[in-house]
C-alpha cells in the first residue's frame, strides 16, 4: 500500500510517516519508481509504535526498542529491553498516582465551590492546588 493509504488507515499524517522514515523508526520499501510501499511488516511496526507512544514511550525509546529487535537475541539485549520497560512502568505508576490524586483534588475543589462557597473556602482550595503542584513537581 502507498503512503497515502497507509496514512489514512493508521490515522497518521504523511509528515509523521516521513519523519518516522527519516528517524529510521519505520522504513518503507521502495518501488522501482521510488514510491514508498508499506506491507504487513510495516503494519505490525506502526501498530507497535502507536501503542508505545500511547503509553508514554518517546520516539528515542521506541527507536531503541526497534533496533534491539533487529539484533540477535542476547542477554545484553534482554537487559536493555527490561530496563527500558521497567523505567516506563515506574513512570506510568507515578503518572497514575498523580492522575488519581488530581482527580481527588478536583472533586474536593468542586465541593468547596458548590453553593458559591468559593470565597469562604479559598484558602483550602489554594492548599489543595499547592499539594497537587508539589506532587506534580516530584512526579514529572
């Protein structure tokens, strides 16, 4: 399939696909006329890229994992892969904690502003936001 068809099928812009190619993350085959051609192998790769991006992997981390996949299996590759995955699991856990706390904070703030009680509860609201800010600083 050509770049336009592939782009539409996976909801990626042409510029994104060209950037992935330039970054050596997703390199399409080339036809005799020079046009890009995507096949099942590229479909699997783009699905992996979209999934990994969706859970917070950077393009550099994705590229590193893709490059490891191309190498012969070894203990070194296994260690590097596991370190990348463990780091991402840790980051996701922190983000979940932050999001849960943020949700609780917003629900609390909502209660404090009900019935035009914002002025009366400004100090409490300010403290809630300060707590959320501090957690954000140490999480991100």
